[in-house]
């Protein structure tokens, strides 16, 4: 009864499959639909064709970083208003851990805050450390109040190498990093070639944007993906 009013057939399929896999109750499903999970998944630069392929992976029991990480994350549950610092953001996440984990998606477990990493005579601190039981890997999260900068990648690579050397347990895959920032330029992120570095970049929003804005961004994301696909096709033909 909750899914039937959803007009988009792919969205209905998406929610039905997530209910089957994650055993959502009606209340959770209602919250996910109300929070526009499908639309925000589409906003993560995925076209509908990609979402369909990922649903196939879910049905086959395969969990990939593409299905785990989202962009943007809606962190309105943190209750942050006006000016705030990175420490305020981190503290709000810890206070509202249940809501944060619900927004992050299933499989995440909290490990540490301000994880200390000693290298030589210096100490470094990672904002948040999680573990994802389906991916079987540690997830390092860095919080940035500013827009994404390529320099953030080098910092995250350093943290991931330390975690891989000192924290990865036998049987686990290499750690993966998530840079949560206020905004991100798509071309800058693309040029960093982050897939090969096991790093993801996502925007976070502390307030839920209105539906018209989400629809506009969804349309723009799909058009951008189509343009990129057309350019790749022309390149192969040339």
C-alpha cells in the first residue's frame, strides 16, 4: 500500500527490492520514501540505467560501493542551523548517531571518533571511522565545511594507507574513504580519478531541499551522464 502510490515504475521496483533485502518495516519504508531516497540515489550521478543495473546486483547478493555510498547525504536530522564548525558537525553526528546511520544506509557500524594515527613523531586524527559489514572493510570519513578541494584526496590517501597497514584485520578488504563536503565540482572530482583510489566524495545538506530543486538537479545529473556517455562513444568511433 505504501509503494503503490509511487508513480515511477523503477522507483517502485527500487523500494520493493530494498524492503526485501533490508527487511524494512512500514515505518522505515515510509521514511525512506518521504526522504526521497530514490531521487537522491539518482542525484548521485547515476542514470536510471545504472540504478537498474545496481538493482540486479542487489538481487544477486552483490553489494558494491556504488550501492552503499550516496551523494548527497541529507543530514537534517542533526538539527544544525546557521554557522557551525567541523567540530559542531562531528558532535551532532555523534549525538544523533541513530539518525546518521539511517541516512548512511544499512551495514554501517561506528568504530571511532578522532581516530589517532601515529606516524613517526607526529599524530594525525581521522574525523570518523566506521566499518561496513557487507563490504567487509573499514570506512574512513572526513568532514569538510568548505567545498571539495583536490588536496583533500592526498590527506585521505594517507589515512587509508595507515589504516590498511595498522587496522585492517585478516579477511577484510582494503579500507575505503568518504570525503563529506559542503559542495563538490563534478569536473574536479572526475579529474581526481577517485575510483582507482577507493575514495568517494559526497555533498551533505543539513536541510532537506524542496522537491522542485531535487527534480531540477536530478534532470541535470541525468543530462550530464548522457553527455559524458555520448562523448565516450564519439571518442571510440574516432
